[in-house]
C-alpha cells in the first residue's frame, strides 16, 4: 500500500531533483504527487521537458492541478500509479515506504528504460544498489535521498 500524504520539504525536493540530474531533457514522473510540490519544482525550477504527477487522492489532485495550471510542461493525473504506464519517464521520484518500493520494483523494471533514474526520499529500494546517496539535516531529524539507475545494479 502507498504512503499517506506527507510532503517532501523544499530542501529535500531540491536534493532529489539535483542529485537525479533533472534538466530540460528530463521527463519526470512523481508517483503519488500529493499537492504537486515536486512536479512544480521540476517543471518551473529545473525546466524539465515534462513533469507528470500521479495522485489517487482527488482532493490532493485538485490542489496539484491548481498549482500547475500555469505550467505548460506539467501534467497532473488523478489515478492509481499502478495503472499508469511509466515508459516515457527518464526520472521517477518516490516518497512511499520500503514495502511499497519493494512492490514497485517489478513495474519500474518492466516499464523504465535502462539508464533511467529512480530517486527515493528516505526509503531505499530493497536489493538495489544506489548510484548516489545523501543524508542531510532536516530540522530535528535527518533525511535521505537515494538515487538508482536502472541497469545491472537494480535486479528484480
Ligand atoms: C508521502 S506522500 C508524497 C507526496 C509527494 N510525492 C512529495 O514527496 O512531496 C505519498 C503520496 O502518495 C499517494 N499515493 C499512495 N499510493 C498511491 C497510489 N497507488 N497511486 C497514486 N497515489 C498514491 C498518497 O495519496 C500521497 O499523496
């Protein structure tokens, strides 16, 4: 089961998108986009070619839609991300849970091309070897951003 809504902070979002190397060539998918903060930042601050947020909660989705209305390179979809094909993405962002990340492995491997990146906030993807890993202070606790590249280090 996916995580309930808890937004990544601006600092964490900056780390996620910078470590993943988002550029104007990137197609970024945020699985469970909540209020759309990651999508807004990828589209506006990093000028991603396309930033797509998928959110199953209708209320959050309408907030995300409102916040991205003016961004031509942002799309918000009200759906279960299990039902959305990810194959055009070259960067996927996640803030779910270790068990949800484990469940998502098969989908990520089946739909993403080799060399695509998956960047996860706080929770690792069991059995995958990170390309980059950063721990940093976030208020009174520490946060983690972990970047994976689809390929030989990301087995099923
Ligand atoms: C911890 S929040 C992360 C929000 C945002 N990605 C961020 O980092 O700021 C997890 C979000 O995933 C959504 N979610 C969980 N399971 C989902 C699913 N199967 N399909 C679509 N959204 C889902 C929840 O409604 C929630 O908004």
